[in-house]
């Protein structure tokens, strides 16, 4: 049955209360931020309590969705509202509850809760404890916002918030210059992707008039809008749908660390390990994959039956290339977290390739399983680092399987899940990766991605075995002895290990519940499907590849524990190749020389302009004003004052001259008197003459 | 020329002489002498007009002249007293030296 | 006009001229007396006998003596330094000449309205006395007051002040 849209009006349904799921952790973050003194207990209670509440609500939503699915419906339940009204245009926001969102909600809240609990032990000795939980709660709220967003605009807003919290958390130990630089790098690199995302968003809004995904038929992911987009041609033979899809994929590529915007992820390991686990393994980097899944109707628009679109092809190629590229680099890394970081990039490539070739269910299944075992691996690495007193170089570890048994057990489960070890059919990574390989095998465009992904699986097994051999086997090469981590850290490890093993069971060929749930079909349990020839061949191939990788690596790195100063075995064999891989294929250096140098030059130009040209203008103006002021002063004191003074002097002189009349001598006065009388008399007599 | 005119001319001449003396002599006493001459000339004028005027029986001119003589006497007394007083302090009757009222 | 008039006029004018021109101040005072005498004669010629005798009594008998006294008290008999004429004395001369010119001109050009001969008035002292008490009693009293004041004033002004009483 095709998916239906339901606009929910009942106030008590879970969909109406869905907004609480992201809101409560955000509010908890706000309250924690406003706390006057660092109150550790309060901060932790707020963080864990809010995420638990969100988990509860998410479970309710999930159960609701399962019930609807069992009844035979497949719905997108939406709640939309108008946010801004500008003239005749409305900008609407809203949230949606559908199987995809429900699955993601449960995964995010559950993994977040486990990591929060783990962090109470890991960050115990840190002085910015409350800040940590404030930022983590904010992150959880923002990520959940991304998940339930029904509007591309709301998704973008939460997307940016997620980026912000990632910046805050990578640079958590901001006193370290490397951490601050890594945070900046992460923010700027994802920003490059976000610019394209924004362009795509604006274009979509311009074309369809709405940014809502589902809106009772008028949403942008619904057939009417998609038909309109397909009719619009854009550049390079693409339609508007294809162009917008590629722009949005550019944004997802930034966030999910696809080549060439992957450079920030390894540096993001500067943040605390719980941060790496939650943000850079399980959730935030998965947001890109989730975004593609969300706009899948757009990406798939125009595909003929059995065929694919340009956008999805691009996604596939980028994903496959990233998978191999990152796996190659991971082989030559020596930092325990960096190996896992490149592994994450590689697995994200797998997810993207799965989305491109197999559809939403394939990619999302790998996303969910990856979240669990990658979080497990990171938390295990954190436990190892904590136990080795903050040592992160694998060449200085060794023999920890006896010192840290619990960590070793859970870490091995995670490692095998990541490799996709087929035996004994328990490891979730096996099923999810096989789903992707299956889709690659049946891809209509080319078979090359399949071979790339198989190579990637080989390399994954190789480097993970290398890492485990270095860390847990051999003898201890560090300075101080190691110790096991406290229970608050190992219990989440155990829980995650359990799920890493069992989660695969919802996606096996025998019981394709996951894809059925997401696509609204019914699923039946049929054990015999496993032994269908095509499945069997594929499973066998992948198992053989993985075992080959493990055996090769064990042969080279096995129980030997070479001293840290000695070069690696592969380095001795192929030093040039090793050097290239060790230096991450010089991508960072390339960026340094091109993009950063370019911007540096522009910055220098701008600075020169500012200082010389504008500064010169300002100086000139100031000089002109000063000159004017001087002129005024000159005029004032010389012309005005001078003329006034001169006038006064003249007056004084005149007065002096006039005062000479007052001689003080009587006879002068008499003379004047006589003269005046004479003149007067003369006048009078003259005038009276007749 | 009528008799009156000739008397008037004589009076005018005396007046001018007295004025000249008052305006040109350096000593204060001589200024006073000049002033006395002027007053006398005026008296002569008065008497002349009384004699040749329309109503000499009214005695106006004569009375005027008599009073003028009396006043002139008083004025001479006070004036000369002043000159003596000033002489006591300035030790001179030189009018040119008495310029303390100079502006 | 008879020659008596010319003679007396000449005497008077010469006396006046001498009074203002002589160097010695005492000589000037004496010349003034001559001028006063001449004027008295002129009054007599004008049938103003009382005025003439009053002139002799008051002017010659009092004012001239007073002037002489003042001259002697102020050592005016000595020849002053720097000449007898004040600064810029030609200016005063010119002004005096101008005054005479105006007066003369006034007299001469109004000659037509002046009468020629009139009857000789007969004035007795009794008439003058009556007039003084009758019509001119007020001026009489005022002049009396004036004379008293002038006398007192002159005494005060000319009095030697004691040392330390300034």
C-alpha cells in the first residue's frame, strides 16, 4: 500500500506531543546553562532525565508506528503550522512521524542515553563537567529536531544547531590549540556543504512554494510537487529535481564526511571520547545519511522502473569512493581514535552507496547497526584510553586483554560487527553490509562499486585486526600499568554489545522486517530464504573476504608487539605507499595549498585594502579635518580676533586723540566756549536778519 | 552812526579786549582782570540801552547794571580768594601748570 | 557825537589794552583801574549818575584794590618764567577778534532800528531807592544774601589752614 499522509487533529496522539522529544533536552540544556554554580548532580540529572524522557516518548511513538504498520497502514503523520507570513507567501514548519522517523528517534535517544551514562564516569575528573552535559543535552535536542522535522527549513535550523554543538564539543578543551583549530575546521568544512544545502533549499522553495515534506498532498516530497520539479530543466541535462538533489547531497556530504569534505572528521577526535562516540560516530554524521533518506522521493524522482537517477548515481559513486579511500588511510594510522574516525568515514561511504543503490531501507539499516557498534567501539576506545591514563597511541599499548577483560570482550564484539563477520550469524554489521553488497551486485549502472565495496570490506577487516592486535594482544609497551574501567563505563559497553549482536536479526533475508516496516509492506519470517543461492553466494563471498583480511593482518601483526620506534611491518615493505597513507593521502595539505592559501591571499588583500586604502581615506579625512580646524583657528585668531583687536586699538587711539581735548587747562575750555558762543551768535543774528 | 551804536561799539571793543586778555594771558589773576573788563563792557551795554531805550523811566537798565556791579564785586572776591588758595598749594598762578583735570 | 565821548572812550580802551598787555601784573591792575574810571565817566556821560558813582565806589574802590591785594599775596609782581602769554595764545587772539567781528557786525548792520536821540531821563536817588524797595526788593534781598555768602566764602577759601587740619 502506498504511504498515506495523515494530518493529525487529536490533541492526545503521540504525534501532537512529538515536539516534546527534542524540546525537553534543549530546555534541560538551557536550565543547565543558567545554573549559577557548577552543580554536577543537577546537570547530570537534567541531562540523563531529559534524554530518558525523550527515549520513553520515542518508544511510544515507535510502538504506535508498529501498531499502524501491523494494521496495514503506512502513514506519515504530520503536524504543520505557519511560522512566517510575508504577503501571500507562507513559511511553514512542522514535524512528522513515520516509520523512518520512529526508528531514528529510538536509535538516537537510546544511544545518547547510554553515552550520557558512560560520560558520568569518563568526564568525572573534568572541571567543566556541567558545561559538557549542557552541550550534550543541546546536541541531543537538536539531533532529535533534525529527525522529526517535516520542513526542510526546520531541518536546516536544527542541522545548524547540531553543527554548533559539534563545534562546542570538539573544542571542549579549548585551551589546547589543536582542539580549537579542529573545532574551527569542522565548522568551516561543514559550512561549505551547508552553502550548497541552502542553495538547494531556496531553489526548492522557489519552485514548489513549500518546504514541507508532507502536507496532505501539497508537500514538496509528494507527487504533485515532484512532477513540477521534473518538468523544469536545469543545467547540464539535469532537471530541477536532479539539481536540487545534488545540492542537498553536497550538504549531506559535508556533514557525513564524504570525500572531499571529510577532512574535519579525523581532527574532530580532539574532543572527548563520548563526544566522538555520540556525535562523530552514531548520530551527527548519520544526519547526512538521514537527510538523503528524507528527501529520497526527490532524489528518486524521474527514475524509471529498475533504473536510477543522476543524483543517486552521484551519491553511489561518492559513497563507494569514500569507503575505499578512508579504509586505505585507516590502515596506516597509529592513533586509536583516528583509526576509528577513518573507519567511520568509510562506513558512511557504505551507507551512502547503500542509499544510492538499494534505497532507503538498505542505507538506514546499515546506519542503525553502525550507530550501535561504532558507539561501542568508541566507548571501548575511551575505556582503553582511560585505563592507559590518557595514552592514545596504539604502539604504546598491548596485552590489555588480560588487564581489561570486559573492555576486550565488548570491543571484540564491536570489531567483528564492524568487519561484518559472518560466523555465527549474530553480528549485525554482517547483515547490514551484506544488504548493501546485495544492492551493489544488482545495480543497473555498473558493477565497479560492488568491487570497491568488497575491497573496502577487506581493508576494514585488515585495519581493525591490526588495531585489536596492537591494543589487546602482545605485551604491554606503555609506561604505567593499565587498569579496568569502572562499572558506569563498562555497563553501557555491555548493553551496546548486546544490541550490536542482535540488531542484525531484524534485517536478515529470512525476516526482512526492517525494510518492510519502512516501506509499508508486510514481512513474513521464512528461514529458508537464507539458503537461496544468490544470498548464499553473497554471504559466502563476504565471509571469505573478511576472514582473508583478518588472517592477513594477524599474520603481520599477530602477537608480536614491535617497539613504537620501530617502523611498521608494511612500512618496511612499501615505504612510499605507507608514507602516503600515513599522511592521509595529503588531502589536508592540498587544501592548505589551494583553498586556504587562496583565502589567505584574499585576507591579506582585504587587510591591505583596509589598512592602506580605507585607512588612508580615513587618515586623509582626518588630515583634512585637522587642516580645516587649523585654518579655522588661524582665521579666528588672526582675522576675527585680529580685526576686532585692531578695531579696539583704533578706538583706543581715537579715544586717546579725543581725550586730548581735555587738556585740563582752563583757558582751552574758555577758548572753546568763546568760539562756540561766537558761532551761535553769528548764526542767530544771521537768521534773524530780515 | 547813532550814539547808541557808538556806545555799543565801544562796549564790544572793551569786551573783546577783555576776552583776549582772558584767553591769552598766563596768569590766573589776569584772566580775572579780563573777566572784570568783560563784565564792565556788558554794564556799559546795559546803560546805553537804558538811556536810548523806549522807557528809561522804568529804570530797568540802571537796576540791572547796579545789580551786575554788586554781583561782579562778589564774584571778584571769591575768585581772587580761590586764586590765593591755589597759589598756596601750587606756588604759582600759572594756568598752564594747573592741568590736573587733564583727560 | 561830541569829542568828550571820543576822549573818554579812548581813555577807557587804552586802559583796557594796557590792562591785558602789560608785563607787570601790578601795572595791569592799575591800568584796569584807569579803565574802570573811564567807564564811570562814560556812565556819567550817559546820564546814569548813580551807576557811575556806584562804579567808582565798587569797582575802583573795592575790586581794583582786591585785585592788587591778590597780586601782592600771590607774588604776581614777579615776572613769570616762560613769558606772560599762555600756550597757543594766537588762537585766543583770533577768537577774540572773531567775537569782536561778530558783535561789531551785529551792531553795524542793525543801525537802522536804533533810535537817534531821546529825551534825557531824570533819575533821582529817591526813585532808585523806591524802585529797590518796591519792584526790585527780591533781587535786592538775593544780592544781599549773595554778598554775605561771597564774603564768608572768600574768607574761608583764602584762609590759612592750620597744619594737620587738611
